[in-house]
C-alpha cells in the first residue's frame, strides 16, 4: 500500500515536470492530495494563485466551480479537474434562467433525499424583484451565474466586498448562512438566496454545546457556512485559511474546528504542539473527497478532464472575479 502511494507520488511528480503543471488543492482535499500539491489554500487564495502563477497546466484538486474560476482567470492555461463529478451541490442551487431540479441535472451527484433541491426561482427572477440591488456571488457558483453577477466574494472577504459597493442593498447568492452572517456585520441590506452547504448547514447548536462541554478550554472556530445559531456560539468566524492563520498566531492551545475535516490535516501539521478537535467527525464533503492520487495521475497522463469556459461566459464572469480580486 505504502509502495503504491510512493509510486503514485513519483509518477505524478515526473509528469508534472514534463507538462509544466501546477497542482492546486483546496484545504478540504484528502491528506495525501494536499501533500502532493504545490499550493494548498482557501477559495480566495486558490483564485489568486490560479491567476498569477506561471505554468501551462493547472491540475485543480477541488470542486467544479473552483476549476471553472481558474479557467476564467487564466484562459491560456489548460485547467484539469481530475474527477468530473466533483461538484458543489450548493453552487447548483442557483441558476441563471432555467428552472430545474438539481438531482436530475447532475448525474454524478449522490442523491440524498434531503438534498433534492428544486430550483424553480432563478437569478433573473431575483434581479427582476430587486432591480436596484447588485448581485454578490459567492465563488461557489457556476461560471454562468458569475457572468450574470456584479461581483464575486469568498467566505474570507464577503463583508469587505459588500462594503466596497456604493449601493445600500445587495443580493447575496447562493448561501443563506453566509448572507445572514454578512448581514450581522454590515449596515447595508443583504437579500439572501435560500441555498446552503449540506456539510455545514446540518450542524446544530446542540452539537456545539456537546463538544464545548467536553473540551471547555478549547477555542471554537466556525465557518460562515454554518447556521446563525451555531455562529453565535463561535469565538472566531472565518474562512478555512482564516482558521489556519488564527490557530498559528493564537496563544491558545486547544481548538474546536467547525468546518470540513480536511482542514484538520494542515492545522495539525502546521501546529504540532496544539490540539484540534473536529466539531463533528462526519463533517465530510463527499465531492471534495472524490479526488485521489490515482485520479491526479490519470488527469496528468490523459490530460483530462479539461475545464474550459466559453468566451461568451468567461468575459463577464472574469469581470465579477477581477472586481473581487482588486479589492481583496
Ligand atoms: P473557503 O475555503 O474559501 O473557506 O471555502 C469553503 C468551501 O466550502 C469551499 O467549498
Ligand atoms: Fe460545496 Fe459545501 Fe462541499 Fe464546499 S463543503 S464544496 S460548499 S458542498
């Protein structure tokens, strides 16, 4: 088994050099995928890296919208998503103009009854209802939706993005929890879309109270994709890389980690003297875990799956991403 992993790593490194490729990994990827990557980060850092680092090929170890963003920002690079069905269900909860049911449109998506989420109300309907409010699109959206939006944001900069706009009212899509958290931190009116991340949204207040009772000295860090009643109990609300920064610089020794468990790997690696407890061990994003060392190697060997956004969508979507990158 160990030999297998060593063999896969060697082959990946060899092909990576031949193809002049860069491997990017989100903080939620499997430990061994993070370890082989050239850069590991949150959505904002990954967008920045994709836009600025020189290479011919970008192997994106994350979910579909992240690879799309890389293609939007760097059309001259070949962007590969090692598993085509690594999708973000939340990104699929908002469509531009075609009402549809997610589980019918996403054949690779593992259907759980609680996740069947019919999109009957579209982004254009929302814009018609609030013609004077610009659209702030979380990067967890499709390229098509970004193209229809005014500016993008990530969990690391949502408030800064909203504050940067001259308007008093904004539409925030697709995460209702992120929108509600932003609303708590700005005087502007935030109109929320009713989407959610199934990994974070299922965490309850009781989950937090239970872990806090077990580890009374631990600092609780939560991701803004959690519900408001969970965030109320948090000591720090921030993005995945925000948690890494906080843990690194804090004088505290114990932390409860309120996000996908993939982040535990870096937290432990970068802070061997500190202790990290997952808020719930089943905070696992199945889509993030679809990518393996085997699929990274296959992606480099077969140069697949290429993610390419059409120019018609790319140009307006890039405007929304660039606008975000300029202010953060
Ligand atoms: P960040 O890493 O930007 O905090 O995003 C979390 C996430 O859910 C990405 O899908
Ligand atoms: Fe999407 Fe949630 Fe998975 Fe992030 S953790 S990719 S928001 S489903």
